[in-house]
């Protein structure tokens, strides 16, 4: 059962569906990790908005499912931008959190994203290398072709995986994990992500999200050492369904 805001939406406005303990999209769960499919309305960790974060929702789910007394431990391994969707990993033990942090910081994970753009990239597939400089004031990053002061190297591979009527679906493989990296780099080549007003798309999506989805994550389990490959289904909308 989905949970939506109780307000009656104005005509033409789509209310955001957010995750609750009863509708969490669980992709993988064991004694050490829990991996969920984040919705557009979810914020991974608490911020100044005061909105209930996904981390608290997952804690409630664990507490109820396993009848846990007291406070539930849950470590936030990484984040996704609020308007994006897809795979988010949480650690259920401090040992798993430490080891997962090491995997992410040492880039020992394979992260694959899907996104939708309107402007077709010049090449069907390519490697993009930029230097990203973050602007803290407006929470954005700008991609430069050459290194500038306080910038960080950003690298990704993309390929067009499907041509739709008015859009193109891209698959992205990240080599670095910079702030707003995919959004900034695609904007820099003239192909901003659908709905991403901040990075140059001409209109927002009705639900306030953008068409960027963390599709697949591959890594070695921090405790069992098994090879884990997790896939997250895309949101249910006409464009994603066409992909």
C-alpha cells in the first residue's frame, strides 16, 4: 500500500509517493545489509527540510519486523540526490558499515545508472572526463574541461541503450563519485536529464523528480564475501516503461 500526502492535489499536480515501513521496496536483506529502491519523494538522510528520512523508515521496518527493543542501528553507506530514484544501501551493523564505507571510498563497487535525456549526445557511446567544482551556496556542481582551483576529476562512460519518440535512454557507468556528477557532466555536453531544471532541462517533471535512476550495484559482500549484484526496477511511468 502506497502512502501519499493527505492534501488534495490541485488539478494537474501529481503527489509524491514516499516510502513507509509498509511499502518499502526491499531489494536485498540479510543480517548485515538492507538495500532498498528509493522513490522520488524519499530523502536518504535528514536535512534542514525536517522531512522524515528514508533511514528512519528503514529503522521502523526493522524494528517492527524483528521486534527489536530500543534503538535500531542503521548506517547510511551512501546517498542519492532527492529527485533521483534507485538503489540505496544501508548497513545493519557497525562492522558492515565500516567495510562498506571502505568499498565505496576505494571504488570497489560497480555502479550503473539509467537516465533519460531529450538532446541526443553527439556520440552513441563515449567516456566523459571533466573537472567538477562544487558551489555550496546553490548546491550545484559545474563541469570544466580543464582543471580549475578546488575542482575534482570526474569520469564516466555512457551509451545510448534506447531511442524513444522524443527522448533517449542512456546507461551510465561511474568511475568516480562526485557531487551531482552525472547531472553536471551530461549538462556539459548539452544533454541535461529530463526534469532537471538545475542543470538546464527546460521543464520540471510533475512529481518534482528527475529521470535518473540508480539501476544496478555490484560488490563483494562485506561479511560473507559473496558477490552481490542488485538491480532496481525503474519508476512506473510511461517513459521508463518504454525503456
